[in-house]
């Protein structure tokens, strides 16, 4: 009660570890005291009611562990970020590979090979449906081109006969 240390496991005599007000507060309830993040105290009333038990724990090991953990997190976090970036890049490339194949095929389609179509990815996803839609559009364009050529062929054939007759009449008139 007077602040005198009765027993200590430490050979260093530091004097009273807690103030008298803290001893009085500890008689009513257990009291936890942190000092400068270096040590922690538990002040507890003894069953006899005349004295208090003060248990001191050093926080140096905790601080060292936290420093080690923060270093590990810094290095591990950086490595994780790099690995995640490469994995994301590889995944994006794999996902966009069917789109690139379709783009290259679309660039190669010309009038030389009107029946060419875009390659369809094996997965039945949005890219596949887009390819099906574009291939349908290419088929419609091919049919429209064929109808246009047929129309011009028919029109040219129909116009040749009257033109030939007119030309023949003009030639006959010139000779006469």
C-alpha cells in the first residue's frame, strides 16, 4: 500500500512501478497500463485486500515482430503486386486472343475470297455470339453482291440486243 516492492523477479530496482492513485484504482478493478508502447502493466488487487500485484510485460518482442512483419509485408506485397500484374496481363491476353484472331481474319477478307468467314472461338460466350453475328452479316453482304452482279449481268445482256440492232441500223444507213 505504501508503494514498496515486496517481491520482484527482476534484479533491477526501479522503485515503485505504479503511482498511488493507480494502486487505489486497482483495488476496485483490474487495471491495465501501457507505457510508451514499450511495456504493459497489469495491476490487480490481492485477495488479502492490503496489497496489489503488478505484473510487467515488455513489448520489445512485439515491436520486433511488428517490424519484421511490416518488412515482410512490404517485400511480399510488392512481389504479390508484380505477380498479380503479370497474371492479369496473361489472363487479358488469353481472353483477347479470339478477338485478335477475328480481327486478323476480318482484315484478310476481300473480294478474292467472298466466302471467307471469321473464326469462332470454342467457348459459347459473347465473343462467339459476336462472331456468329458478323459471319451472318458477311453472308448477307455476299448474297447482296451476288444479286447485284446478276442484275448487272442481266441488264447488260438486255441492253446488248437493242444496242446491237441500233448499231447495225446506223452502219446500214452509212453505207447507203
